C-alpha cells in the first residue's frame, strides 16, 4: 500500500505540472519508476500507459469545448504522428539512449533559452502553413516529434508544444491543450500498445499511476485555463530548462 501511495502522489504531481506547462511528466514519473526497481524498458511501457490518462483527464475537462479544436491539426496528429510513434517505440526497445539524452537535454535547454529571448513566442497566434513547402516542413517536424515520443520517456510534450506554436501558429495555451490530448493521450496510447506488444508493462502499479495521471491532467487543465499566457510561458521555460538538465544528469547517471 505504501508503494501505491507513493505512485499516486508522484503521478498526480508529475501530470499536474505537465498539464500546466505542456509536458515534463516523464522527467518526474519515469525516473521514480526506475528508482523503485523497474528496468528501463518495463518502466517505459508502464509510464506510457499511465500518461495516456493525462490526456484523458484533459479531454474530460475540455469535453464541452472539443468542437473548438482544429480538427485538421488533429488529423495530422493521428495520421502522421501515430505511425512515427510506432516506429520510435519499436526502435528504442533494445537501444541505449544515453547519447540521445545528451542531445535532447541540450535541445530542451535551448528551447527554454529561446523562449526567454523571443518575448512574443507563444503569446500570439500566427498564420498556419499555406504553401506546399511550408506544409512539408511542418509535417516533417511533427513526424520527427512523433518518432521521439515513441522512443523516449520524456520531453515529447514540450517539443510538440513548440512545434505547434512555431510551425502551426497556435498560441501557447492552445498548443498545450492540443499536445496534452494528442501527445499525452493518443500518442502515448499507441506507444503503450506497441510497448505492450513488443515489451512489458507492470500492470500491478497502473491503478495508482492512472488515478494520479487522470486527476493531475484534469486539475492541471482547470488551473491552466485560468492562468495568463505569460505565466504559462514562464512555467514552460522553467520546466524546459529544468527538464534539460535532468536529461543530462540521467545520461551520465543511468
């Protein structure tokens, strides 16, 4: 019971923060699963199942507003992102990810620093892709993040949020909501399903993790809707930089 209480608290805290900032649940939840004794692949699959319910918590909170979502963007998330997630998940099962963690850690820190100096990034909506070249570049970026989401435990939500702002013109609040629903919910579901097929999942821990993730996603989305965009952006910057350093630390202390 003590282990399950720890899992519930950790899952709630990690997913509440992720719902506010657009990602980062894996930087807290995934290392705790390893610390509690799960090997990498088993912890990854277990984590992915739980984080699906972060997305479901957001969907449940936003269920009355789903008609306002950009469904063209949603189709891209499904038909471009999901195949990329499957490829990424299959590729990582037997792969050592220390080098990738260093690269991704530096990139994540770079995202935070970029947002510090780019004052209006994510605070205003910009135009969506309009030419074939723009759509090709945007969809390639989305596919790359889908592959990354399948391959690693952490950071995909942050990168997806940036992608939706940079390439598809959303403000940071809308980008976070889309990221939570499609990356947190659908992409992690596809990754968990693939992981369950080719790897393993610790089902005995899932009830506590799922409960914490759902409540964290629901309550985090509730408070995220009330926060000003500039505060959401500041939280996003803080999570990005902290997450990047945690990736670097975990790369050298696997």
